[in-house]
C-alpha cells in the first residue's frame, strides 16, 4: 500500500513538472507583465497609492452590499442585526475611504509605520525568547522592520502619498520575478516520458 502511494506521488510530480514545462512561456509572460506593472507602480507611487486606497474603499462597499443582502435574506436568523450592522459599517467606511483617498492614504501609512515598528519588536522578542534555527535572520528581519517603520514615521505625513503605492509596486515586482524564475526553472525540467 505504501509503495502505491509513493508511485502516485512520483507520478503526480512528473505530471506537474510536465505541465509546468509545457506552460513555462505563459508563466514567463505573466512574470514580465507583473514586473512591468510593479515598476510602473513604484515609478508612479502617488497614483498607485490613490488607486490602492480607492480599491480598498470599493472592496469595503462591495462587502457591505453583500452583508446587506445576507441580512435581508436571513431576516429571521438571530444574526440579522450583526449582518445589518456590518453592512452599514462596511458601507460607511467604504464611502469615507473612496471620498477622501489622499487623507486615508496618509492615515493608513501611519498605521503601517506603527505596524512595522510593533511587528519588528515582536520578531526580536521572539528571536530571543525561542530557540529557533533562523534566529539571526529573524533578528535582522525585526531590526529592518523597526527601521522601515521609523523611516516611514519620520517622513509622515508626506510619506502617506507614496508609501502604499511603493509597497504595492515592490510586492508586484517581486511576484513577477518569482514567476519568471519559476518559468526559467520549468523550462529546463527534464521529464521522464515513461513515468507519465
């Protein structure tokens, strides 16, 4: 029985490798598009900041709308008032965010700076409190998080106009490079056709 499971695992790995190898060009194209979009988001960080804040606002409106539908469809359920309250909360927050994207970008940036500082402190505490194999990397990660939070905080409120867009752009950029590296690795896979 164990032999069958190992054979299935090997066969699935071979099938997955074959599929990746056959589609490496699509992954490469996706990666290139994401690198281009990420680069544009970093270069035009003010625009990408406003777009990301407005996206958050519209997402909250969308969630609020469906919370309202859920509340009306389940009006006899004991959670009716909870869903009705969530509908109002999400919709009000969404309208507020969409109507004042620059001001909300500044506020969100302050929250991100605080998050970086607090998460950095917690990473350092965890690195010292626990015996983890990557303690040095965790300490470095914590120190860099604190430094990043302080740098954002020192430039606040002006940092509110570029931080969100820059972070979003860097994330998209690295996601693109990840797809490119997967594509280049998959292109060179050797697939044993006899196991497929």
